[in-house]
């Protein structure tokens, strides 16, 4: 990684993307409730926030705004390890800054009514540890598969509405798992509120499922969904090139 203005620009892009994701995604104060109305609002809010972040920062840094996405991008070989580490550190710093700004902007009444804390949803008490890891891993896997499809060269003709499609994907996953584990699918968003509040044990389970998905899914995509092209020299001249 070369330390120059463009490297700074990409890192600061991830910082801004994560800061915006935390503030816009949690400002309504509905993210901590399990009732149907609040689930609808928070799911749409996260999806629309994802669209906004990708539209603003997509051409600057890729708008990962998620350590899992950056890890998957590194596994694919699209960014080097040192750039991945820069992205993750900027995302965590952006999440901390965004959460601090959020707490300063929200009225005390909203903060007091957010249980257990603003932007923090603890998994249902009836879920086992394995279920928590499994749900977070599955939902994060769907998100990472969406990014894998976006990075695949075969999708190059279908990038005109990519922000809308990724936003709807985030909304769908939030609808599916919001009442179960919170459907964060983002280690930065999961970890930062817990630094101030929350149960460290359940957070480790959520983080474990998310990180597992970011490592496993890229390898599955490369093995199962990436075609193996043959060199032209290896095709006999008397056979058609299929």
C-alpha cells in the first residue's frame, strides 16, 4: 500500500461511510424494539441508509461500511491486506465517532426509552448460543453474497441500479432476522454500542457468526460460482471454442 492522497481519500471515505451509517441508521430510535411496526421502520431505515452510503461513497472507497465486506474483498484479492486493515480501522473509528455524535443529537427521552441502549438489539433470550451464531452467520452470508455478485465481472452490465438492489437486500435481511438477533450483519455496528452498554457474551456470538460468514462465503463463491476459463492456446484448432 502506497501512502498518498488517494490512500487517505479511500480510508477517509470508509470513515465517513460508517459514520453516516451509524447516525442515519439509528437516529429514529426504533432499532431497539421487537414490535412489528418498529421492525418495519428500522428495516427500511437500514436499507435506505445503505443506499445513501453507497451512492455517496461508492466511487470513493467502494462504500464497504462493514468490516465483513472488507475482509471478503481482501480474500477475493481485490485489495491487499494492509488496505483491508486500513479500511477496518477507519470503519471502527467512524462507527465510534458516529455513535458519539448520535448520542449528542438525540434527546434524552429517546435515549432513556431505547432499551437496552440506542442502536443495540440483544438476541432473544430463548435462542441458544448456536442459534445466535447460525442466524448471524446466515444473514451476513446473504449480504456477502450480494457483494460477491456485485464484484463478479459477469455482473458488469447490471450496475445501473446496484444501490437500490443492495438496499433492498439489507432490508430483506433486517426483516428476516431483526426480531431474532437484531440482524446487524456488521461487526462495527454490533461492537460499538456494546462498548457503552450490552452483554459481551451475546456480542461475541454475533461477531463470531459475522466474521465466519465473511471468511467462508468468498471461498464458496470462488469454488462453486466462478467459472474456470481455459487459455486459448489449450484449445485444439479443429474444435470449436465453447
